[in-house]
C-alpha cells in the first residue's frame, strides 16, 4: 500500500513531536519546567547575535511583538539578560545568561539520550540509514528556523 505525501509529512512531524515532547518532559524533571521549544530557538538566535526584539523577530520569522513577548518571558525566567551596549549607552543588548546556556546544554544532552533510545529500538545501522536518507533529502545545510514558512506559535 502506497502512502501519500501528507502521510510522510505527518510521520516526520510525529517524529519531531515525539522527540521534543520527551525532551520537554525530561527538562521538566531536571528542574526546567518553565522551558518551551520556542525558548530554545530564541536563545540560540540571541547567542548567534540577535540582540534586539527586531533582530530576534527577523531570525525567527515572527513579529517584533511576538519576539518581545518571548524576550520578556526569557528575561523573567533568567535565561537571558539585557545589558548596556558598550558603544551606545542608549541601547540595551540581549545576552544568554549562564542559566540559559545550562538549559541549552541540558537539552542537547537529553536529545543525545533520546537518539540513543531510538538507536536501541531500531538498531545502529537503521538509524544511521534514516539519518543519511533525511540528510540527502534535506541537504547539508543546517535547518534554519528563520526560513519562510516557519512560525513560532507557543511563545510562552
């Protein structure tokens, strides 16, 4: 029986959701129950140089208002800080805090653990084949969250 393109998209989305949901459960168990996937995307963009709501909005393909809401949450939770610009005292720049980097490291470790579980379930060679096939379909470049069509819905 042949599957449709929609079935493939749903399988890929399901794989993503399975990993992300499990990671969020484990992060919560490790004391980060206030962390959401969009926070990861935002903090990675901030660490890569998005130092204002406008910059963050552009990198995440969301409005400045949505980016500002995410920034407020991250500031309130101590994951980012707003520091004075050494070149312009009127400007405040966003920075990921040590707590923010720690939660990012914890998340990366959790995804490694989840990958290992998948490897145990389907085997080393099967997972390697799956990853290689996905890479050949997607390409060598990193997946970009600022590409058209991507939108952050869960901003809190």
